[in-house]
C-alpha cells in the first residue's frame, strides 16, 4: 500500500515511542512542514517540534474569532450551507511571507543577529524575528499557540520560516534553543549527503525489502567506521577543522585494499603515494578554509557585524562542561 513520507514518518515515530524512545523535540524540513496532517499528528501525540515551513504556509499572529454557530435568523436564498465552527470572515489566514512583509508584529520588530554555526567557509550569521503564531489546521481553524520564526542570512539574504509548538518564555524554552534545533538539522543532512556521495547510500538496484535494509545497514556501518577513523586521526593540535574528510578516509582504505596483494616494495610505494596525496589535500583544504573564513569575516565586518560579540548557537565543546549547548559567546 502506498504511503507518503509524512505518513511513514508518523508510523516510525509511533514505533519509536512504543519502544520507549523519548525525543525532546523533532525537526524536519519543509516537505513535512507543508503537510498539515503530519503536524496535527505530532500535536495529537504531544510531541514538541521545530519544523521548516514553505513561504505559503498559512496562519495568524493574532488569534481569530471563531464562530461556533450560525445566525439565529436564517437568510433565504440558495447556496451551500456554511460549516461551523468557522473563522470569522474578516480574519482570514495569511501566508507567512506576507506576515513578514505587512504584519505590524514583524515590521515593528528589530532583527536579532545570531551566529548559527562555523563552516569551512567561515561563520554563518542569521537575523531572526519571531512571533506568537496560530497555524491553520486541517479544518481551517487555529490550533494551540505556536511560534513562527523568520530567519534571514545576512550575506545571501536567504529567508527561512520555522514553526514550533513551543513558545519562548515557556519553561525551558528560549529563542536560542529553538534556533539550535531548527538549524541543527543541517548536520544530519550533511551525514546523508556524505553517505550518498562517498559511500553509495543511493547506489542500489534491488527491490527486495531485505536487500534494501542490508544495503542501508552496510552503508551506515561504513559511515560509522569513517567517523571513528576521523576522530582517532585528529590533528595533533586538537583542531577539529583539520580533521580528515570522509572522502580522504575512503581513499585511504581503497589504497590499503589495493595494496594488499602487492609485493612489499610496491606496497610501500603505494602507501607513500597515498600519504603524499593526503598531505597535499590537507594543506589545500587548510589554505582554502583560512581564505574563505578571512573573506567571510571581512564581509561581515563591512556589514557592521562582530561575530565574536553577537549571540551564538554553536554548541560548546565537552571541555567547557557547559550544560547548556546554546549559550551566548562570552568574549
């Protein structure tokens, strides 16, 4: 029987909950954010979420009036009977992009800048606005109180919209913690991208359920092996930025397997050639990283942004013993 991805996701969530798995908050991209039954399903299961939504996602920043029944005096005439409860005619739901552009709640609000993450191309800074939000459910009615977060990249001006069913100010909920969840999804997407590009996650030509599972499990084990090797072979200086890439680990393992049947002298030459190639790529990556970071910081400085003084969503290293993974930069 055919099922959509959101339907499969709800089934997997039910299975995880039945097995005792507890998740603090769920995150998903706009494929799931545009699916109202999926959001309603999470609500029905009392699961917290921070999900990206499309620009045409509908809702209200002020709770609309709900008409529970029709007028006592019936009007004569033809036409379809109105369904109740329904939203008052003067308060239709608006698209989130229009709320950002026209709503006084957003227009009168200043952008808050956050250092979202540090990449190989330098720090990424996003500007954020948020508001209490009532999303439009499957019946066209407002549900419980939500939070609408609008994030804009200060360099590329890319805009993203997120909806969370937890609102800053509630116990244990801050805007920074919601941003950590919303943008923390990128690390998971990076894992899938690496698995597809380097380890063949999507390179299978089978139809059997067991064969597909076997392929996925082997790919995940290969990815885990590469991750462990990257950790064990960290740069002596302790800089994780100089950590080997998955591609480099895969290349080294290919060289090791290829040299297994060679004579000792040929095997030594093969290993030396691979080592020289790895050193070359490490040096190139280091130079490119420094150049990109310098350019990005200069661009941010031109925009009047000091990345070391704005709020940060970057997780602290274990050495800091910081219980909160989303603390502001204290420099």
